[in-house]
């Protein structure tokens, strides 16, 4: 069975996030403030799958509680993987019907950050 958990990012996780355009040194959120929330979820074929999102540590407990409730309700989520899988592309993630959280980048043609 897939366990619900919250963990700090490993060195490998941090390298993947940086190399795959999900964080840069200009980002106002420090890598040390991010957590990985791992959770089981039902997909659209009613199979239990492993999901994970990267999220700010201040929101991680709330996110974990929400995913626990969704699992109890057998709420279906197509997939939930971190944005580094999509090289930070929101379009690719959305086209794959992926549920995600943190993706540190600037709004196009702006100095504002989407976090």
C-alpha cells in the first residue's frame, strides 16, 4: 500500500527541479522551504496509484489532509507528478491531465512570479 507522507527534497530532487526549469536562484521561494507530499489516489480506471506534489512546507500538512479525504471518497485523479517531469511546462502538464503544485517561474512578459 502507498503511504501518505511529507518529506524534504533530497539533493537529487533539488537537482531535478533546477535542471528541469521548475526553480531558479531568482525564485523568491527557497528550495529548503519545499516539501514532497506523497499520497495514494484512485485514477480514472479506479486503480490505486502513487501521486506526489511539491509544495511549500507551510501548505504541506493541509495538502496531505485534503489528499487523505479525497482518497477516502475515492475521488479520481488522473495523475499527480511533479513539474520537473514536464520540464516545467504548464501546457504539457495540463495536456497530460496532471495535477501538480509548485512550479517556480515568472509570468510571461512580467517580473511577477507564479509559484
